[in-house]
């Protein structure tokens, strides 16, 4: 299970929430007393034996959200400036890097928690700094030699693999490798 969780979440099994990462499995255990009995119950309740899953997206990609927000908030949006401080008073106020202040009812942040912690007051700052992160690096390699690409493609076609994951017990600094 550990390599699978590493591949999906880039985190260690023992540090992740089962309820957040695998809500169906968590629900199976809660309702049926075990994951296995939950699978059996789900199969009995669904004639196809498969759990229905849905994926939603935007035709123009995730940037459609940003475009729509920018369009709707035209006068109330500041582009190219940073929030240097967020007050916890009512109404909320933001100190901006262009030396202006902005009063608002709600602040929605897309910053990583450790970055947001630098601009908010206590006790929120401490809570945000307590969130654990794993560092993940991505390395892309490109080769001009068509024989290398052909060799890799042939090997992938033979076994259907697109990479591999390394279990934590190997104590390797690499979580896994994918081929494209």
C-alpha cells in the first residue's frame, strides 16, 4: 500500500488521513466494520459491481476560474501585488506590497500554508506552520537519439509499465520514476 500512496499523494501512509485520502474505504470500515465487508456490500448494492466515479473539468482548463474571477471582479482586483499582512479584525484588511490597504469581508488564499503563515496573525500562523509537507522534485530528461526513445517504448509496450514506485522501507530519496 505504501508505494501506491507515495505515488498518488507523495506522502507516507502513517502521516496521511485515511478519511481524506480514501474516503470510500474509510466509509466502508465505518459502516460495515471492515473494508472487505464494505467492498462486498458495495458490490451487492451496485449491479455492475463497480463504484461510480465522476470527474469534472473545464473545457478551457483550470485557468477558466481565474479568467472568470478577473472578469467579474474587474474593479476589485489587484494584479501584480502581494499581500504583506492580513489583519484578523472586522472588517478584514490586507496590507499590499504597493503600499495600499484593502478592506474586505472574506479573504480566499491560494498560497501554500507556510507562505500564508508569514502574513497572518497568531494563532493562525502557528497552525499553518504545523502543516507537514513533502518535497517533491520533478526531473524531465530529453534525448535526441531516436534509438533511446524506441528502446524505452518497446520495453514499456512489453510490460505495460509507465514507471515504478519505491517502497519507503528501501530508504531511497526517490519516491518513484515515470516514463513518457
